[in-house]
């Protein structure tokens, strides 16, 4: 049972952290919004104007049951339905490992939104490195219990991969938060070793 006394599943630590970025009344678009848990939380606590985009029918139905405005769609087709700067914040949480063209999606996010917030599990965490060293097998990312051959296929990436990616595509990193489980990881040289999840604010 969640802390608010409902039977809703508690939010993941990265989603709770993302919620801290959002100001009351913002226009928010959540891409790959899943069951709509983050949007529902933001509607209840920040009184946002929120919309979601989700590929799976099960996710769309879950969003509808939560009273969330959602559109079923494939992110690879872009965000052409939305005009420039139609949102304050566009969110992509735990979805970037599944994208064929992340640069295209992030640039679309920054076109339709004033800023983009991206979170992902960090395969650079020391347990992933140790697992690969000892077993010779691709490890599951922290918080993403999925074998390498399960659909949809996730592409491993690390904190350093994403930093280099942003530099190559001239995407400005405005803020960064790193988590180890629910706890914040200090912004130190070893954050790529210690963080299980990374959250980037892009502008």
C-alpha cells in the first residue's frame, strides 16, 4: 500500500526525483508513460496540465482508468502532432534504452518542450561491471530485470555514454541527479560507478 493510503504502487525513486523538478501548473508531456503513475502523481500534487504517450495497449488502458489524457503512439514516429514549445517539460523515463534513434527523439522533446528530463538505469554501476567480469554475460541493469533477449530489446548505456552522446549532438545538460536506489549519489568522479539510475535535465 502506498504512503497515501491507496493501493497504488509506490513511485520508482527516479520518478519521485523527477517530480521534484516540476512546478505547479506546468504543462507536462510524459513519453512512454507506462501506466501513468507519474502523471497521476503530478496531477494530484502539482496540479499540472499533463498528457502521456504510450505504445502498449495495457498502458493506455491503465492511464485511462487513472483519468489521464493519453495517446497511443510510437515515439519513433516523432511528435509532429505537437507544435513548438507546447509544453514546459517533456519526460522520458526508463525509455531511452529501447529507442532506435534517441537523438531524434530528444531533439523532438526539446522542440515541443522548454526542457527535457531523461532518466535511465546505469549499466556502468559497479555491480554490472563486476557481473560481466565474473560471469562473462551481459548483466541486467539495476532496476531493469530483463534478459538481453527479451522484447522489447534494451540497449545498455552508462552515464558516460549519455554525457558523450549529448556533447556529440550539441544537447546541453543543465542539471544532473544520480541515485543509488532511493539515495542521492554525490556529484563526484565516481558517480558512474556508484549510481544505479541517472537523471538528466536538458535544455
